[in-house]
C-alpha cells in the first residue's frame, strides 16, 4: 500500500493506493495521525482501495476520534462499492463522513 499526503491549504489529502489490512493498517493510521498534526481537517481518498479489513477500520476509527478531539473533520472520498459494503455491514458508514 502507498499513501501520498498532499497539503491542500485548508486540509490534508491522503491518497491511499492498495489493500488496507492487518499488514498495512499501521501505515494508514500513522499517515492519518501525521496529517492531523499539520491540519485539523483530513480527506482520505480511497479511489484505489479494493479492500479494507477490521484492522483498517480501527485505523479509521482512531482517525475519526482524533478529528473529534481536535474539533476537525475526517472525510472519506471515492469509496468503492466493495469497501462501502464493508463500511455499511460494520456500521462504520454511520460514524464516518463519506462523500
């Protein structure tokens, strides 16, 4: 998995490429936390994410809690149908902001 972080003036954009699973979720978690150290709003682009495991969901939950504690926001964009189904089944679609 690769993550490209881009400073977009008012927010940080993380472009995630690859599966988010047990092996790669620590990398996503670190990227999200690092982004929140720079800006209070983070957009995570999932265009090239074909799969997310429960470990990946945990990384997103930590990101959401960090956003709330900083008075900011975390949005997911370009979520595939397969990943959206996982977010729906786990109930994460109700607690995450998804565009």
